[in-house]
């Protein structure tokens, strides 16, 4: 994730279950850090996340669906009320989706 998420310095996997990360701790430039817990619906290609209790952060989901031109990627976020404007800017959905798409194309072209 630090290779494609703008401003993310580290993403440390804290807990794994069935080969999938269940909790990840994120550290951003500017002293922002939080941990998220993940839940997977593998059959439907959906991952959901929410802040670890007491951690703050964001909650949301990502869904990957077959599309005529490749894959449709749906991404949604909900910020905790205490998030500052600069922190919310780091999580701008359009910016993150664009960054993810660029990274996927770069990886595929290697």
C-alpha cells in the first residue's frame, strides 16, 4: 500500500486470518496513524474496514466486479467526525482510486 497510497509511510499487518490481513496499522506523513480491522466477502470480491476500537480513522468498503472493459472498482469511505480536513484529503476516494488504477497498470506492465 505505501507504493500507491499518497502520503502513507508504512502499513504494518498486525493480525492475519486464513492468509488475509485482519488488522493493519497505518502511519502517514504528518504524524497521522491509526489501525483498521478488515472483513472479507471473498465470494463477492468485497472487503470492508473499520477503525480498531479507540483508533479513529475511516470505515468503508471496496468491491471488484467483472466489467466488459475489465474490472469495475467501487470504493466508499466514511470519516470519523474528529478527522481534520488535511486527514480527510488523504482519503479522497477519487485520488485513491486513481492512484490504485495507476499502480495496477504499472504492475501489469512489468
